[in-house]
C-alpha cells in the first residue's frame, strides 16, 4: 500500500485495515510505502507493526522509502 495520499492522522487506521485484509487473503509479506521525507509516517507505521500480534518481522527497504513486513499466517 502507498501511504502518500493519506494524512498522518489517517495512517494508523489505514495500516491496521491493510494488515487485516492482507491476513484475510493469506499474504505472508506486504510492502508499506511511507516515503523517505522526515520520517513521520515511517514512525507511525513502525509503531503499529511493533504492537501487531501477527507481524513476525519488518525491515526498511534499501531506499528506506518503504517497509517490508512478514506476517504470521493462521497455519503458523
């Protein structure tokens, strides 16, 4: 998902819904594009991912403009 079109106040709910939908579809990995900027959206995204029970791990993409997330499936 690309978060560029969302305001910082919307990011948390958008990311939560995105993760919910990704898990429903059985995705094991997702990419959240937050941009490089000054890091506000990145901080919000990482805060959500740190607390989410189905997130196994996450890492910045090489350009730091996105975060790659590994999700725990129902079978795991």
